[in-house]
């Protein structure tokens, strides 16, 4: 059985299993088992690849970021941030929709997880939006779209996985995602202002009210500064930053704000552990699939095909990979998709001489779109479940938002500085710059 036939069988088996509702990790494993049986690879070698997929120190940051999000949301500390955000933008037209977008930008700097963002926003904002006359399906679509910002603004779990599997600086990926995350957030605010006609704008908050809300949320808002400040300043690795953030919440934030929540910590740790197991199973399975796919020559064949279509033009290559990932993101969760396609992405980066940080940010934003597209659309699925509306109703309300994401992705491709400006400013060497001879300035090709 030739390599081409084995690859075709692996892809077909994965698609069939996924179509019938098999979890992505097990669908990938099923494809890998068949590929191993006919590809001349031993099963112990595949088991080794499963282990190698998760045997990465940077990936240890993921459970700590998930635990940070769980501790913040389950203890209702996020309410303090929402009250602060409401004092800032609640008076604008479609006030609660504005709060949703801005809060997601704030909470993204804490959780790095879209599912955590959906849960926090849905539990707090959905009932209030319903009381003010917002259409539940529209509310679910806005909350799901805003939750994708957590994959862009640091600390992004997708950024950790991309950096760990692609050998790219996680700090640079984090910083590169900040501008597109803000662009999506501002775009959602503009969309809400012009096209969401619901709710009663709150009166403009006084300076005293804003100052009081800021003071109440000061401790929770220190968490993203601890994480990113430590990473960018070279004080912590991403894993250590997550650990420090957890200790800050346990030793400072909870005792000073919601002491009664301390007895619920075992539940939070167990829940975060369960949440951590899901992406890690997928990462292990995707790593084995990607290794076998590359071993059989699949990655090289795909790269050659893309070369024949796009040549070495970096813009054409990036638009082509975006097109592929938009389709892939409809069927596979973002994290295993990153791992599976990493060999292809690396070869395309070399082919087009593309900055790997630039490519990484484009890939992450593109796969974040997959969280609100059918048939997978995990964020949209969760939001519509919380809103108790059919997935199809939320999907119809989401369609206009796709244009916003496509505009941001196109801008990122055509204007590389949108994703490279901040990394080059803060961590220039990690972003591919080198020090000019005899000077303190950096040269960034």
C-alpha cells in the first residue's frame, strides 16, 4: 500500500469519525492506528510520539492559565471587572454589548481560554441582556465572537501551543496577538453600536463612580500585569508566570476579596484539571498524526502543491494557508489543528521567507474564527447552550461577524507591522531582529 493511499485512508477515517461525532482526539488516534498498521511504523514508536507531543515544558503553562481563569470566574471576582467596564462604556449605545466586548479584552489577559470567557460572560451578562430586551441568539453570537479574543490577547493558550510546537518565542507570539485582539474587540464595539439596537444605555458614570470601580477591580487586574510583565521582563517563563499568578490569587486576591471561596478550592482544582486534560489528549493525538503524516510524505506534498499555486510570494502563501485553515477550523479544534499543520506551516514559512511570529499570529486569529463557524464552532455552541437557543439561530446572527474577522486577518497579512510592531519593540531578538553593528539599535528584516 503506497504512502499516498495510506494518507488518503488516514484523512478519510478521521473525517468519517469526526462526522459521526467522535471526539477529535479519538478520531485522530483512529486514523493514526490505521496509518501505523500499513505504514511500516511500529506501535511503540507511535506511543512514543504520543508522549513526545505533551512532553514539553512550555505546555505546563496551560494548566496554570486554566486554573487562573477557573479561580477568577468561579469566585465571581470577574464581577468586579465587569462593574468597572460598565462604568467605562455602559452609557454607550447598546451598552451591555459594549461591556461584553471590552470585558472580553480584559478577561483575555487573565484566562487565555475562550471557553472560560464564554462561561464567565454568559453567566453574568446573558440574564442582564435578556432583561434589557436583547435577542438571545444575538447575545449568544456576540458573546461567542468576543470570547475568541482570549486566543489573541496574552496569555493565549493557543499561543503557548503554537510556540511550544513551532519552536517560536512564546513571549513574541503573546505580544504579536495583542493588536489583532484589540482590533477584533473594537470592531465588535463598532458593530454593536451600529447594528445592535437593544438595551437602555446607563447614565454616564461619574468620575467618583469610575474611581471606585477601578479601586475595587485593581487587585484582579493585576493578574495580567503579573503574567505579561514577568514574561516580557525576563523574570518568569510562561509556566512560572502562570504559577506566580495562581499563588497571587490564592494568597492575596481570594483572602482579601472573597475569603469564603477558599473552601471551594478543591472543586476549582479538579475542574481545571479536567479542562486541561481535554486539550492535552488532543495535542498528544495530533502530534502522532502530524509525525506519521510527515513521515509518509504528506507535509512535503502539501507544501509542494501550495508552492505550485502561490510560488514564493509570502502574501499569496499566507492567504492560501488562511483559506485552508478556515475550512479545517470548521471541523477540528484549534489546538490539534495547530499541531497537525505545524510541519506544513514551518515549510511554508521557509518557502516564503515569512517571519514566524507574523505567520503564527495569522494562524491563531484564523483558527479563532473557527470557534464561531459551523459545524464545530465550540464557542458558539457553548454560548447558544447558555442562552438556551438553537445553534442555528446563533449561527445566523454570527454570519455578519465573519466579515469582521476576515477584515482583521486580511489586514494582518497585508500590514505585517500590526502583528510585529509590539514584539519588535519589546523583545526584538525573539521577533527576528538583530543588533546593529556598533550600536544599540536593532535591524528587523
